[in-house]
C-alpha cells in the first residue's frame, strides 16, 4: 500500500498522555492514515518518503494560541520596563511598521516557532496582516490571523487608531482574500483588541461579522485590574458581564490572558463556551496568577500562548514550565496541594487546548488516525531526558525547544534534523537585525 510519508521506529504520545514505543505513523496527503507497530507498518506501506524516529518521541505539534508576530523584533525590549508597556512601547512600535517590516517580523516569528516545535498559531493582530498570512503560507504553518482593531483610547497613539467602519472593512477584505490560503492552513478571524481600546459599537460589529462568516473572534480579556476598573466605572459591569451585554461571548471567542475574574464571570464564560488562553510569562511579570485550578475543575477549555517575543521567546515548553512553577507556588503551596497543576493538564494546554481555542480540535492537537499530520519529533535520547521513570513528567520539566528535531505540518516535512526547509534562515536573520533598528528609530523607543 502506498503512502506519502512513513515515520518509523518512534515512540508516540497518545491522546491519553501515555507513551507507546516502537511505533510507525503512516501519512497520506495531509492526514494520518494509520499508527501501529513499526515492523508491521514498514512491511505494509510503500512510502514516497521516510523519516527516522529512532530515539525520538512523536507528539502533536504545539499550538501557540495567542501571539503577536508584529512584536517579534521587540525581543528583549520590554523586560524591566514600568507599566503600561503595551501603550508606551508595544502599540507605538506596531503602529510604525510598514509592510516590509511586518513581512520580516512575521517570517522571523514563523522561523522561531517551527524551530521550537510550534506548528499552529493564533495572531492577535497588528498592521499589514496580509504579510503575516503570506509568511504563514510560505513557512507551511497553520494560523488563525486577525488585524488590529483599535478605535478609542486617549492613552494610545493615533497611528494605530482607525474609524470602526474602516477596521471592519479592512478585516473583511483580509478574510475574503486570505481565508483558506495555503491549502486551508490559514484562517482569517475578526478581532477585538480589548475593552479599553474598542468602542461598544466596534465590539458588537466584530462579533456580528465573525458570526456572519462563521469564523473566530480573538481578544485580550481580564489581563489586568485597570481593565476591570475601566468597565466598572463606565458600564457598571465587569468585563465579562459587559461583553455578555453586547452579545460578544460564544464558543468562537478566543480570550487571551484571563487573569482577573470573579466567580460569576467564570460561570458565564463556561456557559458560553468561551475559549481560555493563558500567557504565563507575560502575566506573572506584571498582572498576577489566574484561577486556572478552578477553571480546570469547571471543565473549561484552556490553551496557552507566548504573547509574542518582546519579553522572552516563543517557546511553549518554556511557558509550560514557568506556568507549572507559578501556579504551584501561588495556589498549591498555601494549601499543600502538589497536584494543583498536573503534567497532563499542562500538555493539554500546549496541544489540544490550543487546538480547541483555534476551533481545530477535530483536526489537530493529538496524534490520531484521521487527524491532520501536524507532528513534532523530540530527540529524547539525551542525558537530560533519558533515562526517566515517567517520560510525560520529564517532557514538562526538561524538554526544551532545541530538542525538537523534526516538524511535520499538514503532512509535509517543514524541518528535518533542525534544518527548516521552507524558510531561508540565514536571510531572515540578516534582514531581522537591520529591520529591528529601523522600526525602533521610527517609533522613538
């Protein structure tokens, strides 16, 4: 029997987060057609291409469910800065980017993500987002992309503000032009930057357009206490209650950060099926610790995002490790609960949780027959990983981005032996260095 790709002699992480050894994975087109004993599948299939999994673990490609590709060239700039970073640095930087700047930034983001095992990302939006869509297509990645949507806020520079009608028209053009691009790997969503920078009319319009086009809606929510104060002062409602009154809540809404919630807000979010995404390093630095143990107890959908590279990097392995330590210290230690953040819950967040946030849980997020072949191979035959008594635990505690050897997206090999095959790494690194300085000068930061 013929197939396009056969991954041989690997270990496989199952959807139940157990490990099966000596496995092979047969891929035809973009999908996994069979998983089984390596010798059996090697005898059964005649692949066009093979990939050695010896000494490697195959697991789902990681899903960065909230990032900012337009902030890639701010790496290292926001650490040790006083608040409010997003209004003083992030938004002015984005607002001064031209199309070429965005192209280079997006390519660099895709390059870093692939090399760290991320195969899909949800971008919260910036300027010239068609360049991000083009970079996603070129890189082979899967993406949910929206554009910047800011129409109010005296504390924000005018470079990022636009009238509501222009925002919706531009987002609609992006949808018509790029939704389904790259063999349906790129999906275009509508966006709400956050409640302090979007008028009620824009929030309602964006939610309505997302429903009309049957696509997703991406926003920052409950990121910090100023946002809660803002809503209470102006609308006499907390942020979730305010969005509920505008008809914006639903299962197609991806909310990023999710730090400062009341119990009532959590109940509303659960009832509406809203997708939760945490950004641990960004939130622990300045905003606080979310009620994630309570969210898990309620059965809420939880993903994880990097929030872009301005303060750290795009490694979800790093995010997961920091998140475990922070939540354990904040929620676990005071009540002596060492199981407050189990390893399998963390792995869910960077895989199937992120896939659910991107409305793709039926297609990606687990290694299963019939699903899209979005897979990564981790070199586990290394002193910091093997031997181990429980490999799942060691993945959470010890695996880094540099342990990712091979990446397959949509059935195609995009990185082999740590060499990215779809992007020119040397050119992108060179262009990024030059572009970083020019944008900073334009933005005056």
